[in-house]
C-alpha cells in the first residue's frame, strides 16, 4: 500500500554542536537516564556524552577499532551499545565505567540494540542471521532467523511485548516474541533495503527504506503502508518518533532531516553544513530532535524561536 502526502515548509532552527573531529564519526545517539545525550564515535572507538550547553566528554573503549554503532538506555540505568567490528556488546554507566561482553559467534557484526520488555537487551547480528539477547549480567542467547543473508539491522521494542527489526537484505520487517518465535513480513517494494525502525505512539512501527527512498509503517498485525519521498535518492537511514507522534528521519544521501506527521504532511529541512552525513536520530532530553553527523557534530532541530 502506498500513501500520498503533501509537502510543506516549516521554519525550524538547526544548531550544530561539535563533539569530535571529522575522523571520529558520531554515528548514533540516545537520551540517557541522566538527561544527557550519549553517542557513539564509530571510527575512534569511543562513547561520548553531551549535556546541551556544556562541553562534550568522551570515554575510550578497549579497542579503538571496535566500531561502536547503536546505543540505547538499558533497564539498569546504564547505556548499552554494539561494537560492530569487535563482536561485542558494551555497557557504560552514567559515571563512565565501561564493561564489554563478547558475543559467542565470531564475525557476527552486532549492530542494532534495544531494551526489551523482559529486562534484557536485544540486538541484531548482521552477518550471522541471528537476533541476540543479553541480560544485564552479560549472558547471551542467540535466535537464528528463518532466512540467510538477511542482514538484520535496527531493532526496537514494540507495544505488543515483542521486538521488531529490519532485514536489510531480505526486504522484510521481522518480529520476535519473548519466547523466540519469529515472524517475517515482506515489504511491497522490491529491494527496498530497510534500515532504521522506531516504535510509534499508536502502537505501529515506523521504518525507513534506504534503497527505495521511502518511509514505511507496519501495524502489529503486519499491515504495511509505504510513503515515497519526493527525493527517492535521499537514502533515508534512521527514524525516531517524537511525543506528538511525528516520525523524524535522516536523509543520509541528501544532507537533510525530514518529518512525517500522522496526517501525512511531509517536511524536509536542509542541514547547514554540506555533506554532513546524518545517521542516527533521537529525541533529546530537551524535547528537541537531535541527529548525529558523521563529520563531527550533533545537530539540534527545533521550531524557530525555541532556545538552543
């Protein structure tokens, strides 16, 4: 199913906060329990922390080439993250104490991670066709997918006591229950290559199709709606949903941030720095939306007139 929308231009204020040099690569970010932004530096092997208005701090991991990617709040008051190139799951307290846990399968490439309704963290293994689960004590369980070469990517907790994830190379959205039962939902568009996924305020899931230039929405019973972007080459990468139910997404290939409201209104905003490579996106502790720019900054997007 494809849904049309009308495009409007709304005035927003975008402020970039430099947190690293261009070689370190802020990749993903989230709001921590300490009301700070926590972010991964994928190329320098660090976890960063930014309180809006203050100087950022950075915490080195065991290996500078471990490739920290997605980061999420855990159920234990710490932040949990994946180390894509080191096959590890990491944990950092708000005080900066780091623990790292090996995933049993070498070369599995953990990428997405999110807290589940069972008090554990669930993650994707991009190169092993598995969904992993790690307890706050570091015990790992793995669940094989019913397809091969699927490249499971982002993952989020749904409102139905299950985890939902994208299968980038299998062109599908997956669901895994707390009992390990897996259901796959094929996308209507061929070779759409879904990446980011987020839970909506209405119980549905929003996702982005990086190769098709579309947003998607899937209900818990598997009904899928796709929203083509005006620029089908924009390479949408990540998505989040704000308190009003608006989906915000990064256009990695077009240097823009976009929004899609519940009534189908789409808006796109150019980022001030050319070729800034927006990747992760999240609602910040101040209620504004923030995105990680791989060229070295976190950008804050808010209605014009709201203080930065």
